[in-house]
C-alpha cells in the first residue's frame, strides 16, 4: 500500500515513519521517496494500524490510490 505523507520532509522523517511501523511489524518492507513525499509499505498489518503508527510518530498519511 502506498501513502502520501505531505509533512515528510527529510530522511529523519522517513526513519521515524519506518521505525513506527516496524515496531508493530518487524518484517515490514518500505520504499520511501522523500522528495515525492510517498511511502510504500509491504506489511501484514491492516492499513488502519499502519496509519495509526504513522500518526503516532507525528505524521499525517493518506492512502494513495
């Protein structure tokens, strides 16, 4: 699933997002494009849980597509 994260502005933001999700699913895989402000996540977690993890890290994701 792909998320648009308009408030992701740097590698530190990307790291915070990946840490938040991997704390719930250590096997999650990520494809991050900081410039486009997009994070693709491959995980067994429900979409709502991934969004909650990102929000808890201080970001405001929206599902693309």
